[in-house]
């Protein structure tokens, strides 16, 4: 597969520009800020996610309706997300509207109004979002496992709590928003366009601002919790353990371990738990990695009486990885490289991966994926499977 045409430049206003050129007349663009949930103190947990919501409620140039209309009426899509280490505002449009897409993303990060009335309305929305996550057994345990793997505030839910969101003031929002400076921003474009023109737009649209941001590394721990809940029929459990960060050279070995254990219907845990024993319908693995943290989550939905058995099966399969055979190891490499190639068709996915790699050190690492996976040794995966501990949660019917 031919290497895509990629360009990167740090502009004099501090903005980093990433661009992957494509021929199809469609373009995905985003403005990402190196500021997310990881940077929040305990009493302000959820403020990054709050900002992500609030910027869509009006800017100095556009009201709420205009923000969405300018993209959607041209056939595009508009969205945003908050992660632990970045907050990103993105859109996808026909390539002839690239300038509009960049201008809207810039407007969102540079000119939000944070009007008090809109703030109170959106506070209510997020409080309902938190309740939704808490009420949904699967989402609840997937969020709760992070709390068992890390001390607060990192271990807390990224949207915050009922308490933190109820107390969040406009001044708190403005204080957090002060980190939205150009030296902490990445403009990413994947699609048909001209790199020099994109850089010119970046210089023209983004006024230079500077802010130093520091964050302490998350404090790891291992803990387990069994909770009972009325009104549910299925037990929901998550087995979690710490994994390498995106800055760790063993990060790719962690991907191979995850693929063998949980990727698809041919994975070892799917075969062992569902196909061989019929103990569950849903089995899913999620490997979360970024610049400063990494952890694996293995989710299973089952009957209350089988929770202990499934936990033991997961532990057993992980231990069996210490005897991993080369054939299975090589097949996992091929699987991951193939999945990456298939995913590269999606311009939004590539855009988000470039942002994550740039935040971790260098966006060009994304294009070295096949070489990095192929360089992993069998012993590297075996070594990672020697878990020093794990966290566990089960939410079971009362």
C-alpha cells in the first residue's frame, strides 16, 4: 500500500498543521486543543466536556443554528469529542467548502460566548447525560473500571459528577477555557486540498496566543468492586489492567495482545466464553492508550451465577498467552495491519489518529504502523501477559 502524501508544519502563531492529501473531493478537518479531562482537578471534573458542549451554543460570529446550518446545508456533518488529553471540534464537507469548515472550527475554539442562560441550559443536558450513563449497566461498569484502575481525579468519569457539574460556574469555565491557546492547538485536514492554502488560512484565522499547560501523571492502582442493583436481569462485568502508553515502545505489543484476546468473533475470549461455553452474548475488549496512560478493558454480559467463572476464564486466557505460538502471533499482526488499512478509508478516523499521535509526540508515527507492528517480537507479547495485577467490577442483579 502506497504511503499517503502527508505534510506537517508549525506556524509562527503556534498552531500545528497536519495534512493528508486525498483525491476524492471530500475533506475532514478539525481543530484540537491539547486540553482534556486528564488536566482537571477533582472539584472541576467535567469542565472540558462542558466547554465542548457550550461552544456550540453561540460565538461572536454565529448563533447556534448558524453553526450547524453552515455545515449541514452544504451536505456536511459536524461534531466534537472530549478525551482525556484533547478536546476536538471537527466537520466533514465537500472539499470546495474546506475554508468554511476550518473557519467554523476556528470560530468554535476562538470565539465562544459562554452566555449564562445557555450555560444553565446545557448544564441540565449534561446532568441528564451523567444519569444516562449511570442508569445504563454496560456504560456504568465501563466507566467505573477506570476509577478502579486510577486514583482520583483521573479515575473519575470525564463528564464529571452530579455534584461537580451542579456547582460549575461560568468563571470556572472561563478559567479552563484560558488553556485554548494556539500553541496548544492542532489543525488537522484529511482530504482534497492545498497544504500552503491551509497554512495560510491557519495564519489568517487563528490569532496567536500562548499558555503553558502541565499535568501530573495519573496514579495507578488496582481495586475490585461488586455492586448489586434492582431492576436488571443481566450481570455486567469488566476485567481491567494497565497497559503501555502511546509513548512506550511496547504499545504495539499491547495491541497484539488485545487483538488475540478480544478482536472479533475469532478472538480467544469470544471463542472460549461464548462459542465453546455459551456463557455470554456480548464480549468486548477496549484498549485505551494516550500520551500519559494506557489500560485494557474486557467487558462481558452474563448471568449472575457465572461472574466468578468468567473472571477466572479471562485470567486463564491471559496467562495462556505466555505460551503463545508464533503462528497465532503472526496472524494477529496481519489482522491489525489489515484493520488499519481498512480503517484508513475513513477520513475522520485517520484525522483523529493523527491528532492522538501528534499529541503523544509525532503524527508521522501513524504512517509507521505496519513497520512498528512487524517489529514486535513474540517475547514482547508474552512479557506483557504477565500481569502484575488487575481491577475488576461486576454490577449484578439484586
